[in-house]
C-alpha cells in the first residue's frame, strides 16, 4: 500500500512549509525560502542571595527551616523561583509544594517536560526528609525512580506534589512523593534514596 503526503501549492509538504518559516541559529532551516521570525515569549525570574538561606539552614533544624520559608521569614531557594514551585505545607516527615506549569516548560511534543515533574517530586521527597533532620545536617539525592502517569499541559492548571519520608537512618534516608493535578488525578510518583550528612 503506497502512501502519498499532502502537498502545498508550491509542491512542498505542509511540514516543509512550516520548517521553512521557522528560523534557526543559522538563519533558516531551508535557504530556498525566506525565514519569517517568530515572536519570542519570555518570563522573568527573581531570587534572593542563596548564601543567607544556606546560613539559616545550617543553624535551624530542618522543620523549623522549612516553616520559616513557608511563613515568609526566609526566602525560597533560587531553584523554587526558577520552576515556580511554592512550599505550601510542612509536617513531621511531610512536605508539599504547588506549581502551575506554563508553556515555558514544554518539550518539543507540546507537553510539560518530564524533568520539571521529576524536579518537583525530588524536591518534595527531599524536604520531607529534611523535616526530620537536626540543625546542620544536610542531604543529597542518591537516586530517584519516577513514574510519569499522565501528560501535563499548560492549561491543566496547578499541580500539587506531596513528599513523605519513609525511613531516615544515620547515613541514608528513603522517601516517596506523589503529584496530582487540580482534579486530584495522579500525574507522577517517585521513590528516592538520599545521603544524609550529619554534623
């Protein structure tokens, strides 16, 4: 069975016509056609000096540190500002964030990049562990396993990511996190292991 691609008036395919209209870093994908620049979109990201946050983190137990961020007494870390994540609750072994992805987080397929969801899941799980650590203790992810359960788009609205510490040992901790859309449908899940650096 043969397959014939649709053609445009000049004999090209719709895909070729689209590509010829989109400029790249070299000035156009198809030199036979004059490239038409597309209007660029932008967003502004502002953050506070992370050194002050780091100093506060070294002086406060994990839960108090996160509650200070939640209450606005300390600024959020720069990464939270970059991805638009907002800490919304802190408990014993628990932390939750909210984020409303926009199209600046899209991959080439027109859906929110999985890296954003992975970052949010990792953050929520790590902060859940942090709530159980004493002042001066640090942590870092060793590994994370993420299951992407549903594609996200910019018009999907706010997502909520909740992390829960499963076990916190002397040197290693285990946690998980769940992400849900504004309808309560699960969109992602992660399990993590983290290295603990105690004072």
